[in-house]
């Protein structure tokens, strides 16, 4: 059992070392190492999840046996471990689902560099999930930013270079605000360890002279992470970054990177600021308003798109709005709904991006809606995968997206002040989601006997088909077997603070 406590740190270090080793490997060796690494890290984090569920407690692992402030700490609870396992599984399936296109999208000599970036990205995501130190979190936020930027621009077409520059500018703006907030908080409390900062925040909040700078530092951190996670109206970089990068990159960026920043924000709210004090600052009201705005305007932008991948990208703006709306409700039910939607959106959006490439491949590689007519018949597994992902995003029962929307509605009814606005936003967004997702599903299943494009068979794309099928199974599992997952989320939130 003591060895399991070291697994979070070992996972992060293994990913870092694998990134270094991959840089000197050939393409196939780097590919096999990446898959083996993710499988190993998934197993270790699954063991951590089992350990925390059995003990019903979180544990702290002191890196190098040096106590703070000289050493560093990692903290693992049920929620952190569950998020880590999900991140690993989604990254593995996203890599497998997009591997068939990697030869076309990335120069052969840069394949090992691609796997270096993937390994570093996974390392940074796990560090954001497990770290108990704010400055360490900032360091891995920057590693995450650089890795994500590299995954966008490695395709090296004009749109990806432009998207990478735009992404880097917005990300650095967000990182700068996050760092300013951390520096101000350190000046006020004298600590960087989350639990120690929380004690300092409680003392500072009791002194009237310190309350304003304390709120300013919190606001800077919240805005910084909101910019980096593409909360409306800070989403301008997102459509091109998701729409023109490689298939695997788009799936990983949309489902994991933004969620890593949001989960770090949730940890800061509970472990650094304190949920009650955070609600009293009224910052949650701002997040609530921007979340609802993102839901509506993201959906409207998706409806206007004529490019299937950019449509999916704009949908992410709306889905991220759901998460911030739940946080803005200022209740445990709202936070639990947001965490569940992190799971549901991560699974659904990765499935949509992976499926979309199968549909465009049998449509002359065109992403225009007119060209993908009937593509669901030409690539049956991709068509089925896109349909399942769309139904989940709309919120149809038995799929994960339905459960998260139901949880948002339940959380809204529990808080009278924001109930009406939340329920109206959920109703409008469901209608808008249905418009752009269902019209796409109808189009890919509209017969087109005059098409000049051929069909594909599952036998030729076994790894691709396996990734899509497993994504579909997970979406249905989270929809049909949601209660144990919801109970785990509530228990994880209870011990997060």
C-alpha cells in the first residue's frame, strides 16, 4: 500500500522521462513507447483510485521526503484519481483513433517529436491533477501550454501556424494573470503549499485591510485559468486550434487540456480559497453569467458553421460554458454537475473529433457539409460514433450528456436565485444543440447514390474502429451507470477541501 502512495509521483516522472527518451527514438519505437507508457500510467492511477475508494481518504505524498517549504507535495483523493484515470484513457484512445492519419498530417521525421509532446502533455495534466503546491502548478501549466502549442503547429500548414500563435498569445495572457495572482497570494500568506495558503487566506480574510487585495489575487487566478480554458469571450483561439490541428491533437486538446485547467481551478477554489469564501466574493456570479453567455453564443456560432470540425470546435465553447455555469451556481450540487460534465464532455468531444475524420476521409477529405452527405453509409463505424457523440452532447437519455444536464437542472432547482436563468439556458441550449448536431447526423445518413467516393471496411481500420467503439461504450456506461460515478464525485468533493 505504501508503494501505491508513490504512484502519482511516479506517473508524472515516467511521462517526463519518456518524453526525453522518445526524442532519440525512431517513429515506431516512439509510438510503442507512448502506448506502453499510457497503459502503465493508467494502471498505476487505477490502483490509486482503488486505494482511495477503499480507504475513503485522501493522502499526501512528500516528494524526496523533504517537508515544505523545501520539498514538494502531491495529494491524491478519489476525485483526483478518477480524473487522472479518465485523462489517461482518453489520451490513449485519441492517439489510437488518430494514428491512421498521422503519416499524412505530420512529416515522417517529426513523428518522434509528436510523441515527445504527447508525453510531456500527459505529465503536465497529471501534475495539475495531483499537485498540492501552487507554484508547481504554474510550472506545469506552462509545460502544458508549450506542449499543446506544439501539438497544434506540428502539422505545419498556414492555418495551424496562425492558430498556434493565437493560442500562445492568449495562453500567455492567462498564464501571466495566474502568476500575478499566485504572487499576490504568496505576499499575503507567505506560503505556496495549498493547505498552508488556505490557512493564511482565512487569517487575511478576517482583516478588512487585506480583503480587497485578497479578492484581487483570487480574481486574477480565476480570470487567468478562464482564459486558458476558453471560457466565453476568451475563446477566439479555439476554433482554428481544434479545427486544423491533427486528429489526435484536436481530440486531446478539446477533451483534456481545457479540462486540466478547469480542474486546477476547482482545486484552488476548495483547497486554497475555501468554497464558502469564494462564494462570498461574488466572483461566481461573473462565472455564471459568462458561462450562460458561452452556452448560447457558442451554440449560435456552431449553427452558422459549414465546416464539420469547426462546428465541433465551437460546440466546445458551449460545453465549457456549462461547466462554468455549474461552478457559478455556488453549491455542491452545481460543482458535482460541473465535474460530471467534465467527464461527459471529454468522452463525447474526443469521440466526435475522431469520428469526424472518418467521415471526411470518405468524402474526398472535404469538411463541408454538402460533401459529407451519406458519409455515414460509406464509413459505418465513424457514422455510428458521430451519432452517439452527438446524442450525448444534445442530452438524450442513456448517454453521459443527459446525466450532466439533469444534474445541472437539479442543482438549479436547489438554488432559487439562479434557478430560472439556469433552466432557461438549459432549454435554449438543448434546442440549439439539437439544431447543429442533429442536422449533421441527418446529413451523414441522407443517401447520396451519385457520390464518387468509395467506402471503407472495419477490417482495414481495426485500431480506429476499436477506439471509436470503446468511446461509445464509455459514453453509454457513464449514462447508464452514472449513480456510482456521481457518488464518487460527491465523496471526492467532500474530501477535496
